[in-house]
C-alpha cells in the first residue's frame, strides 16, 4: 500500500511552500487509497519549539487536512537513531571524525580557493582502531560520518525523470553530531525505512539530499522509496517565495481573511495541467496525477488567490461564513449582501462600517469636493430623510432628479459616497434600506464640517 509522509520542522510557522508539499502528498495518498504519516522533525534542539508544532497542527486542521498516523516526533526516537548509527559503525559504513571546527573551516577555505564546492576531505576516514581509541580516551569530541560509497548514484524521479550524480558528488557527510543528535539525512532515512514509506514527495530543493539517502538505504540493506521532487513556488521576480513577497505562512493567510477551501483549491492546481480551476477537495483528489505537475517553478500569484477566495466567499453557506468571520447571526442579511464585493473575510468586516460608521474615506471626500452640485444634493437628502425616513431608494433618486439637473451617473456616485462612506461596494439600491438614516445624516454633518 502507498505510504507517504509530511515531515515539517517546528522551527517556524507553516509556510505556503511546505503546505504545497503537504497537499501533493495528501492528494497522492488519497488518490491511491494509501496513508499519510505526519512526522515532526524536531532534532534541531536550538530552533525547534513546541509552540510551532502546535501551530502547524492547528493550521493542518484549519486547512481540513487529515493524516492517518502521527504525529511522530523524531525527538522521541533518538535511541533508534543511535542503534542504527551503531550498526553502520560496526559494518564499516561509518567512522568517528575528530576534526576540529578550525580544521573543517580550513578545508572549506581550501575548497573555495580551488573553485570547488566545500566538502570534507576524509582526514579521519582511515584512522586506525588504536588511534580512534586513544582519541576517545583523551576525551576528544567527535562526530559520526558516513563512509560515502565511491560510485555514481542515480534514480528515476517521478516528475523529472532520470537524475544521475557523479561519483564525487557525495562526501562523507555527518550522521551524528557531537551531542549525538542525528543529522537530517540520517534521521529521515531511518524513519522512511522503519515507517515503510513507499513514496517520498518533496520540493526540488531536496534533490541533492537524495543520493545521500539512497546510499544510506543501501548501507542498511533496504530498498529506497520512490522519489518525486515537485517544483518550488516563487514570487513575481522568479526568486524563492519569502517574506519580502508578502504573506507566506498559513497563519498570515488565515488572519488576512482567506478561506481554507480557496487556499487549498489554488495551491492544488498551481503548476498542474487541469481542465478547470475551481475544484473542491474531492475533485482535486480524483484528478490528481504526479505527471500532471510541471517540473518548472511556479509563481505564487496573490491576486489569483484572492480571485479564488472571492469565488468561495460567494458560494459558502451563510452560517459558515458568519462562523469564519466571527460575526453575529443577526448580521446575516448584511453579510450576504457585502460578500458579493469582498475578496476576503476581512473586507466583509471592514465594509460593515457602511451601516454603523459615520466617516467618509479620503478617496470619497476628494471626489465630493470636485462636485459643484454636492451642497444642493446634500440639502435635498437631509430634508427628504428628516421628513420621510421610510422613503425607498427609487423614490429618493426620483426626487433628486426632479429637483436638480445633475447627471444620473454623477448623482449615483455622490449618493454612494454619502450613504456608504466609500466609492465602491454592493448595489446601492440593495444597501439603502439597511443603512440607518441617522448614520447618513451624521456622515453628511461630518462632511459639511470638514469642507467648512
């Protein structure tokens, strides 16, 4: 049976790039009738925090993603990694390295001077048993390194096809650090092996890790899983998506007023060849194939996400919309009207000021100042509303047209700003009966005071 894993590190909030990895694994598992394991890779003691793990799990639940096993924490499995490190040491696939930080830095500098990528030069690879024993007795700190297989490594990627690495691509990388915590590649390999992971689907930035993990599988006498490396998300500048591009983590999207259904739909079609864009989770699962994913990086378009969000806001049930916005059920009629023009839940909440606010925004004020008929329009509105608070919008506009020569288009814009405090929004005729008349009077009073 297909088994995949999502393995975030709790060193920060859940990033949209990692969310894409999660969703691709989820869609693949569900399409194949397989299972998804949630693994928390928290062996980076200094940077990992419980609050980030909690926020990741909270975000997954908000996104509507369910996993079948876990969360499994690597910090609870340290003895397992030590056992497998001992196996590699005994079968001569690993060795103890006593090189100091200064010596390693010198190696790095020498490699860079030669124009070569920094790599370990194997100084401790051939130390005798007696030398190693002597250094240990002296209390010299050491790391455990993998004795790299001196051969070409290649594999067939389910997205990129055949990928081969030269003989010298992999150096003798670290398995256990000085504090005896495992390196990423070692812990990930042991876990993938013991958890029976059949398919490792991750970002293309992990391609260089794959030959190291394949070597470890061979050294441990196990067949490696099938690998697939999806493209990365970039900003408009084609550079990796980061904070400089704006909102990037799930918590921020949530706080911005993005619906989880919209976010999952958009992320689920990025870089895919699909027949239609709007799809619920079941449709995303039914249409998912790894070979539908492009091998080229994809631009994350915030405007496109907002388009998806607007479409979902329009069709989500009213009760769910009120719950997501945290608004009272007695605002249902107003919320259902406002959602037609809202791209986010926050915009809906912001537009509620139409009904109880008295301010006119800067753009609206500047427009009204340019209208020579504005004072006459204001006087007519005040008189009509004070004499007949139950007047309909059609009756009001008819009265204004009878008493002035203002163009219909200009009249409607002036009325929109006077009634709502802004130049855009839902149909004015539908809004008018919901706006308290004393709110309109207060807006008028405030504007007259401003221009006076």
